[in-house]
C-alpha cells in the first residue's frame, strides 16, 4: 500500500517525501519537472537512505497517470502538482487553469476509477483573499484575487462537490501560509526558476551575491514597521502537517480545511533582521512601491489543525532563516 | 469568414443556427450529440434552405478541434457546448467540471492559437445564486449553489482573466433566464433525454400523454399564488440575442455580461394556465414538496442588453406556450 505524491520533486513535495519515508511510508512519486529538478529525488533518497518508485509524467496525461494507478496499490494521494506563481498566472491564465484544475480533475477521475478516495490537497491561504481581520480561521469567507488563487479556490469547491456526490471521499484541504526554510541537512530546499517571487529565496540570493539588493514593496502598511506582515512557516513543519492530515483522512470521511501556519506574523523587515542575525549575512534593501493586491497583514489561527490533527509548527523564524541560508550556501545554484 | 457554433445541435444552439443562417452568416457547427440529435441539423437546413459545415467532435479532443480551426476561417465562436442538468451535476460533478471547464479551456487555447479572440458564451442566471432582490441586474453579487452553476461562474471568471491577460479578447457572457418555446415552424425544439428537468417540456409531455401529471414543487413561496416565479423567454428571442451580442463583440473589446430575459416573472401556475388557454390542452397537476435550493422569484432586469445590444424579447408567454405545444404535437417523440 503506497502513498502517491504528485509534484513530489517540488519544494514542499520533496520535504514531505522525506518525512513520509522517515515515518516508514511506501511512496510513489510523480513529477513532470516543469518547476523542479530530478536531482531533488536523489537528495530525498540520500537524506532518508530509502528508495521509492518514480514516474516522470504529467497528470494531464490520462494514460500515463493510469499506468501509475494500475501498477501500484495506491491508498491515498498527496496532491502537490500545480503551477504556483501569482504574477505568471495573470499573464497566462489558461495554462494555470488547465494545469491546476484539469490536472486535478484527471487525477480525481483516476482515483475514483481505482477506488482511491483519500486526498491531501495543497491549498493556500490565498483563498482568503483580503481577509477582514487577523488571525484567519478556516471559516473566513473565501475569495481569490488572481488566477492562481482562483485555481486553488475552485479546486476546493470541486473537491467539496466530489464529496457531496460520494460520501466515501475523505479530503484534507491544507491552506499553506508562507513556507520558507529548508531541510536541516541543507540537501533539499527551494530552487525557484528565474527571479524569485517570494521573500526568502530572494533574501538568500542577495546573501549569496546573486542579487544586489532586496526590494521591499512598500513601508506604509498598517503594521508595526510599515512593511507587510506574513505567517512564515518552516517547510519541514509544513511537511509534517501533511503526515498528520494523512493520518486523519485515513480514519475519516468528509472534506476539511486546515490552516497550516504558525499563528505568528513577521514583517518583511523582521525577516531581514532575523536572517542577518541568524546567518551573519548583511542584506541590503531598498523600499520600493507597493505591489498591487498586497495586503497589510496575513496570519493564521492554527488552532483547528492543532485540535483536530494534533499538529503545530515547532520551528521558529531563526530556524527558518538558518536552514534557508544553509541550503543556499551549500547549493549556490540550487540543484544545478 | 465563419462563425463557429459549439453545441449547435442543442436546443438553444439549433435555434441560434437558424437565426444566423437567416441573417446570412456562414456557420460551422460542432456537436458531440451527447445531449442532442443529428436530425436537428437536417431541420435547421430545412427551415433555412441553407447548408453549413458540420463536425461531429468533442471539444475536449484537441486534435479534432484543431482540425476545425485549421480547415475554416473562423472569425468568432458562439460557445454553447456544455452539460446543463443541475441534478445530474450534483451526482457526477467531475464530469460536469471536466466537460464544461476543461472543454472551454481547450476551446480558448485553440482560439488563442488561431488568433480568434471573439466569443459569445452561454452563461446562465444561475450565477446569481439566490438573488437578494428582483429584478436582477448584471452587477448583482455572483454565487453558485450547485456544480452546474459553479461551472458557469468559473468559466465567467476564467474568461475575465483571459481578457486581463490579453486585451484583444472580446467576450459576451449571456446570462440566460428560462428559455422555453420552439421555432414557429415546429421543426426544432427542446428534446430532453429522460424525465425533463424543466417546466415547459414537462408540461408538453403531460399534454401529449407521455406523463400523467405535472408536479408543482411547492405552493408556499412568497409569490402571488405561492408557486415559484421565473423569467421565461422564448428561445427564438434568446437566439436573436446571440446575434446582437455577436455584432457587439465584433466591434468591441472587453468582457461584458448581459441578462437575456424578458423582465417579467410568471409563476408555475401562470404558465400552466397560459398553456391551457393557448393550446386547449388540460394539464393536471399536483402540488408536491419544494425542491431544495429553489427560490421564490427570479427575473431579469434586461435593460443593459436593450441599451448596449439593442435587443429585447418580443414574444409573450402565449407565443411560448403555443410554439412549445406546436413542436411537441408535431414531434411527439422529439427528433426520434
């Protein structure tokens, strides 16, 4: 009996594969390497000392995906595969909708065919849009402000409809806040294509000398220092949340959403300061214009995940900064 | 230069093809006959005395769809193809999402590839969910209450994102109220599979003796006679709205939604009474329980379509009843 991990070579996928293998799960991984590298799979094996089956396929290809289900005894799916860059989603929305939504539909159809009705889905705090207040609980109104966010929100709705149509399904919607950091070994981590969209990989690329300085988008937000406040969570904590969610869905039925965050908000400048202290690296920055759509503050109320999954984030911002830097320093060009 | 009509053999599609041909347009029709009959195409030719190119393909099949674009000089698309039964959408949501959303994505990708950026899309008043008041204007909040409705709402959002990504697109979202009736010749009309989901085909099947009596779902709604009030529109009026929308998008860019309704609400019992008067057929009925999700009243404010498209419905409820009965009477088993 195996856990199928789609997008298992990606940033969060690879860290989750490590935790799954460490906990003794058999896993089958699929990835099309559209935004990840084969080397990540070698590193997962190196860290865990364990092997697993891998298929280089695209979940949009029904025949390829069917082969995975027919050749393995899949008992649940952790579904990471999807495109994730907000800006790019505005530029090429059809590709985002097709990859994320159609990809999930094809996957669900195959799961239905093979009677595999347990899924942990990679959702995002982006489904809260511009939240009316913080901290955010799972029952806040949902709303998306860009195509990427809409794909996540639509998939959540599709999965709820799927459960209504067939109450045998058991689905956890994991709403990630801002995952950063890397595995403590420094062997796997975030390896973005091109200019990073997110804060931490940008900071580490400044630290390594690949970028000159950090752009801080606006310092007139309604926060303690004027820069945007987010809920950063160590990717290993996040990965562990998937295991807790997996345990939960194996024993239950229904669709439940869980915030995976620390419940603590840090500003951009807090992160910069913490990074400098944790690593001894200086991060020059400039204040630039606000990015359209950015909000003041966004952080989770992670109580539900604690109460229902028995999960909470253990690592602090210093851990996140140290591990992010350890990864970047040891892999200045990512997996290349 | 041709107008491509997807789902052109269906109920609204076939009536629109007639109007397009009568107005001198060249059309190319595609249909997979999943919920329509080839005979409808013969009838369109018979009514208009004109021929057109037809492809029996599924828009989900990219290669087949590409053939249509490569073999024809398509200048705009009227996109009807999609599944439309609310109850069925609750039972088999994946099929609805896949057909309607993925189908539209594949179509849009092909349109983009062949630089055809003009579309009239079959949306629905269902995107207003349970409206806060009546009449409904296009700027009412949008919300869907079942998978079918969500496919329409999601496609509207996808098309808006498509325009944001490329301002060359010109798209009309036509929000249909309740189309009934048939072409005055009685040669094309609604031919539902199995038990009709909608009022008028149920009434005509009772009149023809195929069903014993009409079920009226609830008589304690907040309306003049307790039965639900809807905005019934003659399908030929609706078809003509597509021609007006087509003219509009040929000269404009952007995405605009238009209500296609009469602006007048009739109750279930109003329709029964009008049908009996217009046709001389007695319609026995029983009052049964409310259907979950049904609302008191739903009717359009059609002002925007009148102002911006120069379109308004011309036919009254008597016309709708007479033409529906004429179709049913002359085609007791539909197209079979």
